[in-house]
């Protein structure tokens, strides 16, 4: 299946419709030429409303971590953005619900096969970690601390959400040591 048909199929997918309280609105950004894949968790409420990936405070922080401007970030020839769940799953007691599993099982492998130029995958948050780092440390902190083991093909990141401010305060090494290395790497990829 080539990229245009699969993206059309994803945008028209209705597998999860009965489970999504806010309705269907798959949010992805892909182009076969993209060098960088952002593997997130699922769109939040604001992204669901706008249809633009990371169009929220999480996106502002993520772009800061990467050292990129919005016009670079939203260029699908540079960045593919493929969350684990394509639609907003709704809200639970402590934040957004987990991504619906149907997206990953139905579409993920097929879609990633259509992105042959990916050189680096930025893997954001626990649900994306579990998929992309099967059998690795089971905590976000342990996996992110050992980022060099997977460098540069996969880079585990914590979630960029403001809900993660406590984690960032407890782990200042991430923004002090890891983020500058990520910024250098992303800058090099974008300048090739």
C-alpha cells in the first residue's frame, strides 16, 4: 500500500468510533521524504479541535527541545508525526485516556513501511516507548536515562506535556544534558 492510499484510509478510519466520546478526527503528518519521525501517544483535546499535531503547550515544549521553528516542524518532508493513537481518546481522572490500541495494530506497521527515509525516531511517552522499545526498561525515567543505547536511530523522550513538569524538575539532567545533544542531531539532519 503506498503512502497516499494508506493516509486516506487512516483519515477515513472509523474502527474506534464507538469508543471516542469526542468523535473521529485522525491527526497525522506524513511524507515519504521525511527524515525524522515523531512517535507520540495520541492527540489531546486542543489538537483534536484544530487537527494540527502538537498544536498545544506540549508541542511548544517539544519544538523547544528539538530546537526547531514551527515552519520546520510542520513541514512533512522533514518531520513525520505518527502517534500511537490517531484520535483524541477522551479524558480520564488523571488526564487524557491511553491511545486506542486499534490504530497501532491496524495501521502502524503498514504506515511506517511507507516512510523509508526516516533516520531518527523521537519516541515520546510511555505508550510509544512500549511499542518502539519492547523488552526495554519499564519506566520512562530508566529508558530516557539510557538514551545513548538507542542513539541515533531511536531517541526516547518523556512526554512534553505540562503535566510532566514534576518529572522534569526531578530529572534536570534531561534538559541540561540530553536536550542539547538532541538539538545538535536534529539540526544536522535538517541541514543535510
